[in-house]
């Protein structure tokens, strides 16, 4: 599902933009106005939204997790330790 990937990419990009806004507010010494903390709070929110959306997508069957320990590598069986 291409739209799931698009949503994840947009949310991650929003988190990066928010992190950049926090950096710029910090550099411009606007921290006393709360802009830095607000931007960092948005970044945490976007990151949490990505995590929850990925979990929801897996539960709904929109995406399939792949095996972290592959049994084949380039078409050849992988030798496990102890075999």
C-alpha cells in the first residue's frame, strides 16, 4: 500500500521540520517565549504518531513485517550457528 508509506514519510518529514524549527528558535534565543519547547513537543507528537500508525497498519494488515533473521541469503540457505 503506497499510501501507508506516504503517510509515514510525511509524518517523519514533519518531525524533522519541527526539530529544525526548535533549533532555529534556540539559536535565535526565543527559548523564553516557549517556541523551542513547543516545537520539540510537536516533534515528539509526530514521532509517536508514526509509531502508532505503523502498529495500526500492521494490525490492520496494510503492511507486513519481514523476518529479521532471514533463512535465505541471495537464494542460498543461511547456515545457522550450531547446525
